[in-house]
C-alpha cells in the first residue's frame, strides 16, 4: 500500500510562451491524502490535469505505476463552477457518465451499471435524489453527485479541483469527512485548495506550488512563515496551538497607522471608524450621542 501510483519527474508545462510549471518532481503513493496549495495562477489545476492525463508535459515524464503493475484507475471531480447547471440531466445520469469509456457497445446503461450507480449514491447518502435534476440540489449534494460520478469507476486515485470552494461551513465539513472516509477505504486522494485553515491544515500531506514546488511535507512542516512567504510573496502569521494550526495575514503588513495628524483636513470621520454627532432636523425619532461621550 505504499508504492507510487503516479510519479512526476522533471515535469514542466507551458501555455504559449508562458511557463506555468517547471521541474516538478512529485510522487503520489497508494493511500495518499494530499492537498495542493498555492496562490491563484500558481499552476495547481494544471498540475492536476497533468496527473489525470488531459494535459501532456512540455518536458519531463508522468508515469502511472512506474513499478510496472496495472495502471491506476483515476476518478476526477471538477470545480463546481465549471458545471453547466442548466443542462437537463439527473443525478443518476451524472453518475452513469462515469462509466463512459468502459468499452460498452450500446449507448445506454446496462442493468449492472445502474445497480452500481445506485450503490455508489447510497454509499454517499444521496440515493433518494437519483431522479432529481442537478440544479435542484444543495451545494453539498452537488459535490456528492460528482464524487459519485468519479467513484462509479472504482478508482485507485481520486483527483478533486477545489472541492470545498464556495460552500458553507457545514458542507465543507461534510465533504472533508466524506473524503477521509473514502481514503480510509484505500482510495488515494489529491485535491487543490485555497483554504489553508479549514482544509489544508487538516490534511496529512501538503504540496506548496507556485510555478514550481516550493515545499512539501506535513502541515506542521510546510505551514510556516518562511515557506508561506516564499509561496505567496507576503508576510503570514502562523499560530500553533496543540494540534491546531492557524494561518493569517500579518496585520501590520496590511494596515497603515491611522493617525489623524497624517491625514488631510476634512477626511470623513467614518474613515477612522467613527460615527460623528449630526442633526437629522425636526421630526426625527432618535438622537446620536456626541462622539467624545462614547
């Protein structure tokens, strides 16, 4: 359970004249649970597409099971923002799309395929939604539907692009618990995320990417001010409290002192966070205290 599923060696990728990734060396092993973090435009999604094979490296190699064993089955979950939610398709039909390319000759799903799809939907707790249109789902249900589409292939490796982007706290919690459960069942998982606190800090392994691999290791090894400075080009504060890691912007690097003397005469009081006393005129039903008396 510790052999490499994917092995990237010296991988670079360019779009036109722009180099997106350069000299990436990375191994994804059986049973891995790995997060890819970095700023927007750092090459995270490109790296995921190189892993899945929809992109080919400009230089270097991406090998599946380099030890010569059976190539891994991959399941891919795209960003929900890329989905056309108006397309007339049900949850069951979304899941059955995951069986495409399995060599069947007929264009419709077999009874066995439908049974497999129903089993996966039941495993994810949304079998009762099988006939529902995908636009009529909550964010968490939509994410589970597309995870089910990937799982119906019985993957060895699940690749997810920003699976918790744009969802609420409860949904994010549900998605992460689902992924942890799937990982415990033996599926290797790689996901991209922007969320350092709620997602990345809770994953066993992180790869920090900004055009190249800046660092990789456990959250405690890579979520440090030094690594984050190199990764984001900004000062970050890291607080370690027991097993919890919290990352935030360095306050002093973002907020200038707001001394009145340094501002132009007539700068509105609201600029300093104040609500000055003012007169609404006759007929108003409330009064404001003077700022000095607050």
